[in-house]
C-alpha cells in the first residue's frame, strides 16, 4: 500500500498499487499535458512573434513600396497635369486664333454683305427710278408724242455720238416701203443703220430698227411678240443683217427689263431692247462685226498665202518634173553615148588588131622579099640559072 498526502488538506490516505499507478499516470499525464501546453504556447508565441516580426518587416517593405508607388504616382500625376495643361493651353491658343480668324471673317463677310446689299439697293433704286421715269414719261405724253418721242430719242442718242463713234455710219428713217405680194400696201421699218470702215469702203454692219410703245400701237398689238414677225420680214426684204425692236411695251415684264434680250432662237439675228440700251447695242454689234471682218480678212490673207504657197509649190513641182525629165533624157543619152564609146572602142580594138595583123603579114612579106634572090629563084630551075649567068656576062 502506498500513502499519499493531500497537498491541500494535509490528510493522509493509503492507496493500492493499481490506484497509485493510475494516480501517478494522471499526474504524469497532467504534467506532460501542462508542459506540452506550455511548450506549445511558447512555440506559438515564438511563432507569433516571428510571424509578427515577418509581418512587420513585410509591412515595412509594402509601406516602402507603397510610398515609392505613391511618389511615382504623384510624379506621373504631375507630369500628366503638366501635359494636360500644355495641351489645354495649346488648344485654347488655337481656339483663340480660330475665334479671332472667325471674327475677322465675320467682319469681312459682314462688310461684303453690306457692300453687296448696298450695291443691290443702288441697283434697285436705279431700276425703280428708271421705271418711274418711264411711267412718268408715258403718263405725261400724248399718243402721237410718245411714238415720235421714242424715235426722236433714239435719233438724238445716235447723233450725239455719231461723230466720235460712228463717223462713217448711215442712220435715217426707212422711207421706202416694200409691197407684200398678198397685201394691198407695203411695209417698212422705222430706221435703217449701216456702217462702213471708211468712206466708200465695204459695209461692216446693217440693222433694221423698229420703235414701239403701248400708246403707239393698236389694242391687239400691245405685246413685244406681236411685232417680231413683221420686223423679221422687213429686215430680210431690205437685205439687212440684224433686226432690233426698241420698245417700252410690257413695262412689267422682267425678261425685257433686263435691257438686251437675244430672241435669235426664234428670229435670226434679232434683239429686243429698252431705249437706254440703244447705243450700247449698236456699239456691241459693230465691235463684233469688226472682229469678224478682221478675222475674215486674216483668213483671206492666210488663204491668199496658201494660194501663193500652192502656186509656188506647183511651179517647183513643174520645174522639178521638167528637170527630172531632162535629167532622165540626159541619163539615157549618157548611157547611149557610153555604149557608142564602148562600141567605138571595140571597133578601134578590132582595127588595131587588124593593123597589128597586117604588120605581121608585111613583116613576113619583107622577110620573104629578103629571101627572094637569083640563086634562090634559080635553085631548082637550071634554065633560068643559065639565063641569069648569060645576063651577068653581057653586063660585064
């Protein structure tokens, strides 16, 4: 048996071996667990301290990285702000320049619009004044006076510039009526204009003029169109180049109020004008005719030059053909002469050969003559030898 004293109460009691072993085991287990627990707690605290230290170290690193990143971010933000500021300043500068240019263009446009408006208003006022003058003139004059005044107005306008602008012109009333085949009376225009480049020179231009006003015509002829057919016939029958109707008819018609209206799409070389364009139209037509005449003259000169060139070329070709013919004949004669010379050469060569052959024959004859002696002749003739001997004896 074992005695065990309680540490708390001091009481002693006995226990058997088994119980003691059990209690000892419990104490041992308790101490082990306590020690183990303390060791675990110590290791946990050490681990916690180490982890805390590592965390603090890592935290310091992170804070340093964060601080560095914040510094970089601050720098980037500053650079970005500077870049944005520069870009904004540049854009604002361009905006200000564009605004100034736009303001300048607006000012120019306003000035231009004001100028156009002023010119347009002046034109409107001038046109309105002209219309009012025409209306006032029609209202004040009588029927006969209006018609006569329009003709007189045109004649006065022409005579006012005749000496300086139309020094060689004819401008008079058309007093010669031409009878229509199917009508009982003849027709004529109001004025005929002809112009020349010099006194007695060729005609440059000719115009048939008709002057008409509302109060100068019948009720059924109060339109411009109603007078054009007759004017066209009068122009053609008088053999004139142009036809012009000077009229105050249809005063509200915008087409004719333009001043000069070309109606040649319906009637050849015809114009309708208001009185203020009477002299300007004549000047324009004369100028155009002068240019056409000059162009025609230049064309004639060129054609004449072309004729001269053609004549010259023809003469050259004729001479060349004759020369070629002569050269051809000379060539053929030359060939014939060469052939004759060659033939003569051959004949001379034949004659030379014949003479040379004759010389040979003569030489042979001479040689034979040298061989012709009495001895040679009597060599085979004793009788003749005796005769020659006798002759020799007599001669001694």
